C-alpha cells in the first residue's frame, strides 16, 4: 500500500490515471511520524496532520472518520514506546 490515506479515504484523495493519489502522503511518512525528511526537506507526518486538521478548507478537516484515523495513527506510534498495561491503567494522556 503505497498511499494508505488514498486507499482508506478515496472520497478525499482522488486517484489519477497514473495510479498516483492526489494529496495523499506516501507510506514512508508513516514509518516515523516525528522525523523530518533529510532529503527534500519534507515536513514530518505530525506537521502534515496538523495542517490537515487546522485548515478548514481541506476535506480532511471536515471528515470525522479521517480525524479518528489520524488519532489512531498517533496513538499507535506513541504506544510503541510506552508499556501498554500502564497506558491502559493511567489513560491515553499518559502516552503523550
């Protein structure tokens, strides 16, 4: 899955004839959401998500399922570095 956002939300990110997905981030951004790209100077996934939520002119800011999916991506990444039983006991705020 090269463009996960495009596959999950085709009504937000339309496919082009050459199999590219307009506006969707490639899989490489989801490997380490906090890391900026060294080549090309791309922003991190977290920075992209911030824009996608705060810019009211984008469909991503108005789609509840997409916002929920972004929350899941962030929580999953944070859970990789924290013990899950402790996070369940203390709540999701513990992961931040």
